C-alpha cells in the first residue's frame, strides 16, 4: 500500500473514531452525574415540600428509569440540545457557552503560547548542555512544574505580583468601570487589535498576565521534557555529526538541524495538552475569578446545576476529541516516519 493510500486510510479511520470517542465521553459524564448526588435536593434544599421536589424531578426527567433517561439525553444531543439551567431559569447551556467561552479561549490560547515558548526554550537549553548544571536545572524544572498544585502557584503569583508588588491585577478579565472594545469575537485581545485600540489591548493583556503565566508555566514542563529528551537523541544523530564536521557553528546545528526534527513529537503532545489546558483552566479561573466557561462549570458543580454541568462537560469533551483527531492527522502529514 502506498503512503498516500495508507494516509487516507488513517485519516478516515480517525474520523470514524471521533463519534465513538464522543459517545464514550457522553456516557461517562451521564453516569457520573447520576451517582454524584440528587440535584433536586441541592436545588430546592432538603426542607422543600415533597410536591415541589416531585415536580422538579418530573421536569428534569429523573422520575424515569435510568435507561430511558439515557435514551432521552442522547436524543436531545442529536438535536444539539445541551439542556437548560435549573438554577438560572430559562438560560440554556448554549447561551452560557456563548457568554463565557470566549474568556476561556483567550486564556487557553495565551497559556498555550507561554507553555510552548517556555518549554521549548528550557528543553533546548538543557539538551544542548548535557550532564551540566543547566541540564539538571531543566530536569528539576520539569519535575517542579508537574508536582506544584496549580491553585497554590496561582495564589503565590497573586500574592507576590498582585499584592506585594502591585504590578498586576489579581482577578477579573477587565478593569471594573471600563468597557472593553466591542467586537464580534468576544476575545478582548483580538477585538482590540482589529480596532487598533492599543490602550484597551494593554488592559486586556495586563489582566491576562497572571492567569496565563500560572497555567502556561505549569504546563510548560510537558514540552520541556519532550524537547529535552528528543533533542538529546537528535544531537547524537549522524547528520548532526556531519553538520558539525563541516564546521557549522553549534548554535546553528542545534537550532536549524536538530531542533526542527526534535519538535515533531511536540505536535502530538499538543493534542494531550489541550485536555490539560481545559482541566487546568477550571482551577486557574476559580483562583483568579476569571469569567470563563471553566469557572462557570465550577459554579455549576458547586450549585449542582445538573444540566449545565452535563452540557459543558460534553462541550469540552467534543473539543478535546476533535482537537486530538486534528492533531493526529496533522502529525501524520508532517512526519513521514509514521507508519499506518
């Protein structure tokens, strides 16, 4: 089988796998929420009249057998109906996603940029100086970023740079009393750039600094370890030794000849990092009171807002599934060494 045919077969198989991945996420979320507690008591309180509890139970469909609830839920999802909040009556999950998701997108994109830049820089530096203090420092950085709790690191940055030094705001997405640049994306940085409002761009980045550094630095250890390990192996390759023998300066050998190939596995890690970003966004947004969808999910969990938790989790699951498959396909195109 030729590579082009094998590649088409691989892409098709990954696309066909997407519904199965999403169905698995949907089923797990459905079952976990059914065993996590009674949303009726959480919403109305244990002292509410039994008639009110029964009415809400019927409204939510919780009076039906579990299998029937599951079938009804799948039917609603096939119609792209994620449900309606039981705490904020009349507010659908899609309206919540529309209002809160842009803030999460902005935070995760900047955090991803921070994690890639910091991770690749430290990993490259450590790999180019093996068995030295720099190499040991790179390994230590990877261990620390993996072990440090995200909420603790966020609170440390808040205390040092927000309270003691007063350099950055410690919460919210924009300065209270000021209005961000109106735009169709909901991303303050993008909307400010499009309209040339660099004063508002500065405010948006000022508020983004601490949350994105918290999430980005702690996830950069993933890229640091991947780059350090792969770059060390690449620097021992024959074509790298041949480049050195031709008298090419070491920095050019590392940056141009070795790093380019060492970065190929990083593309694969990007798909896994998206899931980590969304998971870390919950803790980061809760720590910084960031008005994103992950923080809205945290509030829905705290208030036992059953449909909102279910809908947002399915939405996040769909994003992770789609992103993972897209990264796999991209990696298959750029890495000719992959076999299918």
